[in-house]
């Protein structure tokens, strides 16, 4: 039984867009996943923090995917 639960948990893991670690809790933005920890860091990081630019760069993938989706519709 323990092996089955472990296999189920592994299947639910997704790679976070920000930290690139496999996690099971977080949010989905289009085809991307952001883990709960990174989501918290993103929304609480001040714009003058050195990590802010990194988060923006990683989140550009979501914006690019959204733009590509819009272009396919039109």
C-alpha cells in the first residue's frame, strides 16, 4: 500500500516555473505551475529586492504563452 501512495504522490508533482523544483501544491497559470512557496515569495517581494527581476524574467514565459494563445485565436 505504501508503494501505491508514493506512486500517486509522484504523479501529482509538477515542476515549478520559478524554482524548477518538483512540488505538489501551487497554482497553474496557463500551462505553467508555480509552487505555493514561490507564489508567496512573488507576492511579498518588494520591487527593490534583488530577486524581483528574477521573478519577472521567469514570469515572462507566462506572458509569452498568453500572447501566443491570443495570436492563434485571431
